[in-house]
């Protein structure tokens, strides 16, 4: 059942060419995701209303929690599918794929229901004020309650399709959804919805884009169904050790994403204590700074299926070359991004907000936080490697150390010692400690040979 395409990419192409085939579509899709994530902030910023900008920033961490759910089924299931294909276990890979899809549907539906029931207390806990509560409620109902299931399912299907070597199809789906959202945003915000409902219009556009992305992936799965292990057809319950392997990698991935969002929640909460303008400024920065982060994620996502396949098939030399080339590519991209942001920080911020107070704050915030970019890439690159190896506990350890031991405590410490700008400096300090710990962990636990495909 394994397609000729996946065998050619994982086994036959030179490493550099295989990485290009896998990484370029994924990086491109991540750049479109970045544009689509920033589109709402960009168009909401056209209103000149900092409360609207702050409201979308408040909802962002909860919206990103849907990626936790996608990581649970998509990253865990996708990494295992690649390792199973490396061992020639196509029937079990098919079972893992269908199980991951239905797992994603169940957890996404439950999450959307819980957000609907507890929406107002949740927004209050995130720091919504009387000026931002109604805008935040409108946005959350669209992008999380109504759009949660299609958003989760799209990301899971993208991971599964990429896991069998079809990176182009996976990337095109994400790009399609992102571009559609960019087109729909101004239509709903400024043409269809009346004045004062721009945030609601942005939310409706995002929800519709997620739904149409799902439709795209359904069409892809229908087209490749005869030559792929990825299918909606329930192929039977996978082995318990396979289910365990899905969760052993998926749970750490979900936890890491959850803690990443928790870090954003803490930043927003602490920054809201200074002013709504400071909250709007950090909200813009947290989106603008994602350019190198999304490029890095695209490199890692494209690399992971190839590394997982080579690791499982025992091709250590090919695996090491893929890891080294991917790491160097990510670090070069991070270095270029530092130069770019330092030169054009103010101009980039002005694309999203016109308020001079917010612009001044955000420009300084961005120039400080971008210095941590190579450290951030190195940190999550190691996490992706352990996920590719099927070593969920190690990736969980790295995630917990990064967020619960280093990043989040450092926010509180530097907030007390330095104040508002301490919240911005915390990223550099915490990620320096994270990289030191990650290097130590990788050197200690790096596998010397292929281990069992599930563990």
C-alpha cells in the first residue's frame, strides 16, 4: 500500500534533494500560516482600535491550544506511520492512520464544547477587560467553538499525509487555507459586517477558511486512497503498543504546545497589568516574531518523517546527514531573521497598528526578543528529533524543562526585578539555559542504532 512517491523520497533521493522535497513545501505552508495568523491582526489593526487588537491577542493562546490536540493525534500518529513504513509494516500503518483521525475528531469536539460552556470565565482569566471582553467573545466563538474541529482535523491530516512522503500535498492544503483566510478577512470585516463588528468578521473568515481546508484534504485523501495508508476507512484497531506509541509521542507534543501557549498567556496576563497599550504591543510582537519560528517549524516538520523512516530502517548514515543539514539550514535562517528584524522592526510593527504609543513599545520589544531566535530553533529542533526517534519521554522532558523550569519562572523573576522589559528579556535568558540542557540530553540519549519501531 505504500506509495512509490514515499519510497522514492525516503530511500532513493540524495539527502539534500529529499530534504528539499520534504522541507520546501512545508516551509512555504508555514509562511502562509504565518501570514494567515497575522492577517486578523493586520486587518483588525486597520481599525485603529487597540482594544480590538488586544482582544485577538487574548484569544490567540486558546486558539493555539487546538494545535495541542492536533499534535496529540497528528504528530504522534504521523511519526509512528513513518517508522512503521520504514519497517515495511503497511497494514499497521494504515490502522494507526485511521485511529489518529478519529482520535482527533473526538478530542476536538470535546475541547470546543468545553470552551463554549466556560467561555466567559476563561476570557476573564486570560485578562479580558471591560474594553476587550465582547470582542474576545465574538472571536473565540468563531475560531474555537465553531472552527475548532476543522482546524484540528486539517492539521492532523496534513501531518499524516506528510508522514508518507507527500509533503507537497500537505503543504498545498495549509497554503490554500491561509491564502483563503487572507482574502476573506477584508471581505467579511469591511464589506459584509457593519462598523464595530470587524473582530467578528475576522473570526467568521478564519472559521470558513478552516472548513475549506478540511474539504481540500478530504479530496486529497480520496485521490490517493488506493496507494496510501492514509484513509478515513477504519482499518481496524491498531496494536496496543502502537496506540501507546502514538500517545508516547503525541502527548509530549501536545504538552509542549500547551506550555508554549501557557507562556503566551502568562506574558499577556503580566503585560496587561501595565496597560492595554502594552498588551496590544506584545500581542503584535508575538505574531510578527513568528516568521523565523514558522520557518524553523517547517524545517523540522519536513525533516521529521525522513529521520523517522531512516532511523526505523537502520540507515544511520542517511539519518545523520539529514539531521546535520536541517540544523545548519535552520540556524542560517535564524541569523538572517535577526538582521532583518533589527533593521525593519518599526516598519513591520506599523503594518499592524497605527497608535504611536503601541508602535514605540512594540519596536523595542521585537528587537530584544528576536535575539533569542537561534536559541529557540535549537531547542525545538531537539524535541522534533526525539519525536522522530519515538522517544516521547525525552521530548516531554525537554518541553517541561524549557517551559516550566526555565521560561515561565523567568517571566515572573524578571518581571519583579526589571519590570515590563524584563518580560521581554526573559526569552533570551530562558532559552540559553534550555539549549545547554538540550545539548546535554541529546548527547546522552542519542540512539546509536535503530530501536524498536514502537516503544
